[in-house]
């Protein structure tokens, strides 16, 4: 394979729509109704229309077998339906730091992090992955939330020296232990520019050192796909990505969360180094009071857990279906996926009062379910705020 130069042109040269004027409505996101050109490839089976991943390949004929290269070899997955936003300008990091839950002032060039935007009550509105490289901050997020996120960021520019734009870029994800055999992959722990525009960046999950995302122009998707598959990457669909994401306990906004979800429930607390999306020791941002109160004094009313479902059932629960214990609703089903080794898995938000060994049923067809004990959070540690209150009360 011909080695790909790491120089390339500057990322900021990508032609995108200007959406920096706070008085101008943002350009509608290009991703709603999106259909990837890679769906025309032989064997590609599209996601169902009701799927949040509609518009890209679900699998290529054998979804369970396709998961094995992502674990043992190398797989490439078309995730080009995700929305991509770029932020440029000298104030980009300090400006986003004031809006979002993660610490952006200490984000190094080439470093990637995750972050949330919360409402005034601390409930999750947006989640995005962000990479800063060569003066451009790259954000990618769920397709259906791109326009809303773009609009919110645009309205918050005011006098800051930043430009917020939507980029006609798509995400290709490489998964597996052989990922470093691809010549397009640069240094092991930092993002780098790609020739023709875009970036390649590492992410620590589902397995550290075994995932890279390539954000490339959508017009170049076919070229990149051919290059990657010629280098040995096996095509896989979003089914494979979800089958690795779910046991890694990485939620998706609007799927594994609902309108009431706060960051502690979704297990998103943590700095960039901790692979979290909420830094606990940064300056003010909307919703911070709830985060601080729960962390220091309270407990989240629910928590994200991994469920094992009865695979012999003819049906599968759907996102949003109830989780039942003794006939009463105690939780909510998120992503449901068939794993090639572990059977049917699901992420679920459960009430904190539900014990780890509870007998559960999921969905309208009351499919038997059990909590994976390794996914059950511990609440043994005494919170700093609670300990201070107890000291004041002489306890």
C-alpha cells in the first residue's frame, strides 16, 4: 500500500457553510435524510428506517461474524451520518470551556475529549466528541441533534473570536488490534491531519489503542473506503460498532438517555484523562449546580447498567421500553444488540434502589433480564460534601 503523507493541507481549508453571525439562522444540518454513498457497495444492508443510524450500512450479510475482526483483526465501519461541526478562532477553547461540561482550556493540540451541554437543571441535552488540531476544534455528534447543537453554539458566539460552521464531513471508524497497520494512522496517541482534508484521531473505547476515527470529506468516502479495505480492513456495519459500544458502557444521547437524565446517571463523570465528559473541577457552566450537588451530597436517582436478555425470545425490547421488577416499572431500556459471544445485551437506566440480583423483565413482551454485576456501580465511598456535613454535626 502506498504510504499516505501526514502533511496534507490545513484542516481549516475545508469548504463549509459560514454560520458565525449570531443574527443569522444556522444552516440546517446536512445529515437528516442522509444516505451514504457506501450503501451502494456490494452486500451493504441499510439500517432500518426507524434506526438512529439510518442512512449507513447495518451489516454486510453476516452481522455476528463481522464482529470478530473488530475484536481480533481490523474492521472499518461507515459512520458518515454523524454530524460534524468545526470551531475556529483564537477564543475557541476558552469559549467552549464556558459553555460545556469538559475542561477545554487544558486540551492539548491533537488531543480528543468528550463533553456535554446541559440544561439549567443539569439534564443532558447534547453529547459530542471534540478534537483540537492545528487551530481547529472538530466536534461530531448524533445526526438528529446536529442542527440544534449548531444553532445553540452559533447563538452563543456574541463577541468571542470564534467561527462555528458545519462541515460536510463523514466519520469512518477503524476497530481492532491491527489498526496501527494502516498507514493513514499516525502517532499512537495524538490526532493528525489527513491529506485532502480531515483528521485521524484515536479514542480509548471500546478498547484502548484499538480504535481510530477518520473524519474525511464525504465526497472522498469511497476513496478512503477503498484505501482502507485494500490495506486489510474488513467491512462491518453499525451493528458491530453497537455490539462493542454496549458492553463498554458508552451511552448515546436520546437512546440510552431520556429527557430527565443527568450526567451521573449516564456514567459520564470524569476528566479527559479519565475518559469522561464532565470535569468536576472546572469553572461555571449551565447545569453545574446539579452536577456538584449530586457529586458532593446526593446519589443519582438512576444509573446505567448492562443487562443480559433472554436470547430465546422471538422479539427484542425496543428503546424506551420499560424494565419491570415484580410487575412495576423500575427502569428504561436503551440500546439492544445481539453480541457474537455474549448473546442479547442492552443498556438500561435502572432506579438506584433495584438490587443487582433482582429478577427483571424487559419490554412489552416481558423478556427475562438480569443485571451484569460488573456493570453495577458502587456507592460505598463517602462523598466529600456529605463527610463535611457529618463533621459539622459531630458524627
